[in-house]
């Protein structure tokens, strides 16, 4: 069942998104050669505390961190580690879900350590444009799969792969709510979108084949062909008009 949020719930989600986006706005200077993914994790943890946000990944199914940080061919759910040192040219994906007064916002961005090569930058740009195309379809009266189809079309027209094994999701008081939102599919299918629905949309795309696997740590998802992967995510609320992206604020 897809929950319809009331005005108070949406205000709390908006505040969560506003604060979470401020962390991401300040993150890039932390992602430098020689730093570790654990360094980034510790900084995020301190920022969550400072802003009064609660991590929704910490403790989730035994997960021990406030963020997921995935590097290069890692797609999502990378575990922060002091052993994972960043080098110039690395592509780093940071994913954080946090709540404010029990209501969540979920956000991910892809960052380069230093300068990116042209093809890698194109991958990230297409991930972002695919997210934007999906958001544009998050309009009352559309069908859920209209979002999925728009994301897939934008990714594949540029020759990249769309990961099938993981998806976006509903969000609200829980980090993961109904519905599952695939990043591929045909338009015109699924539930009709209604004001008050809230979704975490998150294209996960690859430079090569879209096939992925979960590593021995039980969390980290990597591409089978070792190709580079990008991941971006925003939390979006369906309104009576244009979609409201609650993770794109500057404070």
C-alpha cells in the first residue's frame, strides 16, 4: 500500500531533506586523494548529530554505518572502511538516508576524486539527467512506470546500462515503503500517482553490462564486468502541480 502523507508529515520530510542536502553541499571538499571512505563516514556522522538528524541505515539489518560509500565498480551499499583509500580519478558514490522527527529523506550523489576522464564524466551526467527525466514524470495522474520508462530511455539512448537488481522506493516514516520503483520498464503501468505520495528515485547505471552481484561482505554491490557505475538519488513528493524535490535545497 502506498501511504499518502499529510501536511505535517510532509513538512517534517522537507526539513529532513533540507538538512540532508546541506551535508551533501559541503561534502565534495572531503573527497580528496589520500582520504578514506571511513574519513567521509565519520564526517557525515558528526554532521548528522550537529543538525539533529538520525541515520536510518545505522542498525538496519545489522548495518553499522550512517552512510553507504561505493567506489568505481561498486554500484551501491559500499561499506565505509579505513582501508579503502581514495585515489585521483576515483568515482565515489555517497548514499545517506536520515530522519528528522521520525520522517525520512534519502539522497545520493556521485563525486570524482580530482579530475574525471571524459567518458566517466558522461556516465555521471547521464545518471543525473536520467534522474531529472524521472522526476519530471512524478506528476499526479501519471502512472508509476512512467517514471521508470523515462529513466531507462535516457540512460540507454546514451549507451549505458540500467541496473535491474535494485530500485527506488517509497519513503516516509520508514526508509523503505511501497512501492518499488524500477529504473526500467514500459510506461503507462502501475498505480496512478497522487498528491502526498513520496518517492526516493535512484538511477543506478553502468558503463558496461548492467549485471551486478553482492560481494562476500553481504552488502557491497559490484558490476560483474568491473565496469564503472554511477548512482544518484533524490526524494520527491507528488503535489497538485510540479514535483517537489525535497533534497535539493541550500541552507
